């Protein structure tokens, strides 16, 4: 339903823009189409790389990784989450299944936060659009925030 609402609002907005200034709207659509065409290979490559890594890593390894205790385990899962990038609709069910096999909630919180906010795999794509300095600052701030979120979750849970 939400997707239908987004598509409807977008269609109405484009039609309103076309009605107001067809030439400018056509130019904007062409520019956005070129940007999309340039972005698609990078995104598909990133998705393929993440899928390959997840397919090659056995379930038992994931279970052992998330049952480590202490600061070392916490740091390790945070780093793994920072390397692997995954959208939230995939990450949250993964967290639920990992919690079911005994993963520590604080480690899971840090993992899921780094998994969705930090992306070393996607950093080159981000840097090509926003610049290296911005990418490094954003990724670093996101990693620190993820660690803090994990620590707070450990305290509260």
C-alpha cells in the first residue's frame, strides 16, 4: 500500500511539473535517467558481492560469530556489520534468527546498526557521489553511533 502511495504522489508531482514547464521537466527526467543508468551497475555489483559472501559463509560460522561474549565479540560483530551492507528489511529478520540461536542483544544491536548505517563495501559508490571527505566523516560518525547504540542496548537489556 505504501509503495502505491509513493508511486501515486510521484506521478502526480511529475505531471504537475510537466504541466507547469514541460521542457524543464523533460530535462530533469533525462538527467535523472542518466544518473540512474550510471548507478545501477554499482548497486547491482554491491548486492551481488553481499549475496555471494552470505551464500559462502555457512550458518554455523554465523552462529559462532554471534555467540562470542565480551568486548572482543562485540567489536568483531560491529566490524563485520560495517563491512557487509544490507537493507533493513533483510537485516531485521536476520537479527531475529540470530537472537533465536543465542546472540547477545547488545552485539546484535551494534551489528544491525553498523549493517544498515555503515558500508565499507558501498563506500566507493558513496565517495563517487559525495566525495571522499564526506564519506569518511559519515561512515566514521555512523560507526561510533552504532557502537554507542550497542552499548546502550547492553545496559538497558
